[in-house]
C-alpha cells in the first residue's frame, strides 16, 4: 500500500501558519504574565504598608498623625521613625535627599513630569524615602487635606494627612505613576488607595493615556470606588 506523505510546500505552509499563530499568541501571553506579576507586586507592597500603619492604631488606640505641616521634615521624621520605620524592613532611608528614589523625573501616565516631583529625591516637599528589602522604593510626604482630596481623590476630615507612594521595581523604568509607581493615602481610616473617593468614570479617565495615573492602583487592587 502506498502512503502519501506531505509535500514540501504543505510542510512549509504549516510551518508558516504555526509561526503566525505563535507570533500572535506569545506576545499576548507575555503581556498577561507581566500584568499578573505587576498586580502581585502592587498588592504585596500595599499590604506591607497597610499592615505597618495598622499597628499605629494598635499602639495609640487611634491612627496617629502627629504631622501638622506639609513642609516640616523634622515632624515627619519623628512620625516616620516612631510609627512606620519599626514595622517595615528597609536597607536604606533618605531624609529629603537622593539615594532612595529613581534618578530621573517621575512621570505621570500622560507623559508629563509628575506633580510634586523632586528630581532624584521623590514626590513631595521635605519627604522621606526608603528602599525596602525587596528593592521597592517608598516615599512618605505630609500633605494638607485639600491636596489629598483635589489631587489624589481621597476624602479626609483631618487638616493634614500623609501620602505614601511606592515604586514596585525601584530605579528601573518606566518610573511612571500608574505603571510601576502607585499612590496611597494615610487617613483617619487607615491606608486607602488614591482615587478611592472618585467615581468609576473619573477613575477610568485618570487611568488612561491622558490622565495622571493616580487611579490605576484601584484597577490592580480591584477595589470599589465611591464618593
């Protein structure tokens, strides 16, 4: 019995088809893998910060701020060293100086330089930055309540609060809010993600190529937002 095999042309066509399918599916799978890894890092660091600052309440019976100025480094340093530093594992801490944040400008999602950017230092005025043991950068900055509401989309009844921003991959690019840099706010209700009190439409608009990227943390944490 004669068995008919594939011709060279048929084999080449099959190889080309397989190659086309691979070219389409492999990048998609890679994107999904990167997104899953990023979401895992966002959630892990959020949990680390939230867990540390939850202990602030356990110590004082209420969330302790002791920060009544957005430009008082010494006051922020006292708060950080008392209520946050003991509960996070760091390899380096910088007090309003370079060495614990990316060297270039932090960018917003729309490509502009981020608000409160200090080149090479972090985001804010008279800030504290630190490097966690897993390489994550964090930035701590005291803010007036209206800044937290107007810029970060978080309602706070106190006159002052604290923004805690983190970069999940340290000095590596893209150093962009909403991609590898995410913003949280320490309020009288504990740590909450930026844009927590904005509408879904506002969140979607901000986490787009024309927005700041502050709201993107909600998409990774998959938290509900409400006014």
